[in-house]
């Protein structure tokens, strides 16, 4: 049976005047057809939803893969930040108008709140390759760069290397010189200030390094390149370094380093060949107590004072230091230092007993440290230096004695 449905048009018919037109549709055709259409629509919507979910899952998978690749590349990287500030309260001659404290590897400016270093460290260590990039800014790098190498003052390290054998590496770039126990970075020292001898030690090298671990107790290597420091101004002669570290006991270490090369200018008629020897001993008789001793001995050809300038000049320097830690956050440190460069081939010339000679100095430093956290420190130290009589190297060339209270604080993480 069929049913006639009369449906009016929404607008009057142009054929039949004002009379509406009616259409017919059979009832038996409506339910079955509508169900089929509805089923098709629902199926299409479900299909589209599934496709959308699959696309989202694929996008998430790609994102995860990108993340994994980034993390895989970054897993060999490590990063660090270092900031150190200081204040030198000079004692004694308050009429001194100079700002710079002579022979300072760090904390060089007096009577001002200053920044020693602000640095960023980036390290990469993988099985077959490694690298270092350390950028720095502050008073110490500004003053320690030689006049003809100012372009390098904000670069502390920049090198990369390859593993040649299981225990052998070769590296290329700009390196820290292994000579010396102390560092211009105060955070690496027990006392923030560096000895006078440390100021005259050879500086960084631009070249290559070969290092080898002979055993768990002995390692060493060779370095060749051009030196960059105030004491050893850059020239086109190559210089070399040999370094050896020996740990016969878990609480005892012995280190020998040397520096050798021609320090004369490239167009000089004579050679000034130097051999700078550095010995370091560190000993921990008990866990909180550390003793450190260092002795430097250097020779340089054609460098004696007149009348015979063709003879070999010598230099001695060193220090003895004791550090004691207590109550997890505190430490006290005492240090005695000496420096003697009779022919002045490193330090320059001064008057002593109406005669020309190089710098001779000794002094002591005592300091207190508080570490509120493992990566931060607050320090105060008293330093006393005495040069030869009438050397007049301090307070604007008016005194042989220097005294100061040095306050430093810093973080490295």
C-alpha cells in the first residue's frame, strides 16, 4: 500500500497562479532507504575518526623519534657555568692611586667590587671523540692575555680529540698548560689568590696534545704549539710540554711537568732556550687534611745580567700549603710562597743594594672558607708579600710590602 503525501512548495507556482504544487512519495520507500543512508554516514564518520587518530599517532611517533635523536646526541654533552666576584681591601699605603695589584693572576683590582670570571663550559665525551669549549669574561682574562694576543683573552679552552688506542688520545686546539697546581679560576683553588710564582708560570698552548694512560697509577703525554701568556709572549717559535702524573697511593700524588722552547723573537740573533721544570706533591694523611708542595726551577740560555749575558740564567719559585676541612661546610688554609729570579729573565729588573737584579719575593696567606652549598663558596683571606728592599714594586712603586684582605664568592655548577 502506498500513501500519498501532499507537500506544499515554499513559493507560489508560476504555472498555476496562486495554487501550490504538490509532490507524491510512497511510504514504503522511506524507512529502508533512510537507515541505509544513516549507516553509511556513521561508517564514514567512524572511518574518518580512525584515520585522524592514526595520523595523530604517526605525528606523535615522529615527534618521539626527533626527541630521541636530540637526546641521543645530547647525552654525551655536559654544560657548566661559573661566576666569581671579589673585593680587595688593601692595607698599608692608602695613598696609592694605582688600581692594579702587581703579579696577580686573579683578583687584580684593589678597593673595588669586581668580577674575576663569568664563564660558560661545554664538554663532549664519547667513546671515540671528545671536545671542550670554555668561554670566559672578567678581570682575570683581560689582564692575563699578552698584548699581542688580546683576541684570545675570552677563550679559556677550545679543543677536540680522537681516541687512537684504548688508552691513547690525540687532541688539537687551545689547551690549558698543565704546569702548576694553582689556577686563575679561584673555584679550583683552596685560596682564591695565586702565588707570584704562579703568575710567571707558562700559559696556555695553541697546538696539539698526545696523552696516554700507562696504568691506573701513571699517565702522561706531550704537547706542542705556541704559548700565550704575559710571561711568555707569543712568537713563531714552537714550544713543548711534557707532563707525568703518578699516584703510588690513594692519598699521595706526584706530578712532573716541563715547558721548553726558544723564547727569543724570530728575527733575534741569539736563542733564548728555556727549560721550565715543575714538581708537585699532594698528600692526604687523613681525609680532611691536605698538604701540597710545589717547586719550580727554570733555566734560560743567553739570559744572565751583564757583564756576561751569554750565560744561562736560573729561576726558583714554589709554595707549601695546608688545607683543613671541618663540619662539612668550612675550611681553613695557610700558604707560604717564595719567588727568586736573580737575572730577571721572567720578572724584569729591579734595584737591590744599588745593584740591578731580578725580582725576589716571599710571603704568606691565611684564609677561611664557608660553603653553604657544594657548588658555591664564600672566602676571606689575609695576604702579606715582601719584595727585596728598595724594589718598590707595590702601591704605585712606593713600597716593598703588600698587604690585603681579599673577599671572594662564587658558584660553579
